[in-house]
């Protein structure tokens, strides 16, 4: 069993020093906070061992430094790849049909929306939709039917409105 009180005391006593150190190393408060958090999570996971070290704070500081350096290397690699390959092709904005369908889907009950998206967008068979939603196959079929009917009503263009527009 973990020594929760011992870890809490260790954390409260060392967090400011570690965060200050990491800020100096990274030059960025958010990066320092992320690295510190990751190091403390790893210390908590191994607290039975880490707490027995002569200087647990030194272990956490070393882990946090390695996390920060690893993130820096990852960013550097991404920057090099960006320079080699250039920016990604721009993603076109969604068409009006897509926006209308998403708006209509949002107006459906969650169960119908989930069944429709799993069945039509992901292409799952009805039996798999039933398994993933925890509903009987007949219920999934009913949700699909009701969802399609509701979408038809929501997406049907009133010819009178279209002429007036």
C-alpha cells in the first residue's frame, strides 16, 4: 500500500522548487508544469521505491528534466520535418450540406444520433452497433428507423421557403 500522507508531504515540500527549476530549464511555464506533473505521476506510481531513496526530490528532478528534454527533442524533430515537407495542405471548410447534416444530427436524441453515426459513418453492422451501445438489435433497428425519419423531417426543404428566399 502506498504512503499517501508521505507522498503528499513530499509533494507540498518540493513542488515549488521543482517548478522553479523546470521553468529555468524550459523557459516556459506551461512546459515546466507539464514536465513536473509527469514526473510526480511517475513518482506516485513508484512511491514505495522512490520514498526509500536518499533524495527522492533528486529522482523527481531527474525524471522531470528528462521529460522536458524529450518534449524539446520532439518539438525540434517536428520543426525539422515541417521544414523538410512544408505545411500540410489546407483542409477545406465543410460544405453547407455537411453543416446542415451536423446541425440536424445534434437535434436528435443521443441514442438515435449514436446509432446513426456508428451505422452510417463508421459502417458498423447493426449487430456491432447493438454490442457497442448495449442495446438489443431490435432497439438499434428502431433507433435507426426513427433517426432516419427525424433527419428527413429536419433536412427537408420547404419549397415555399425556398421560393421566398
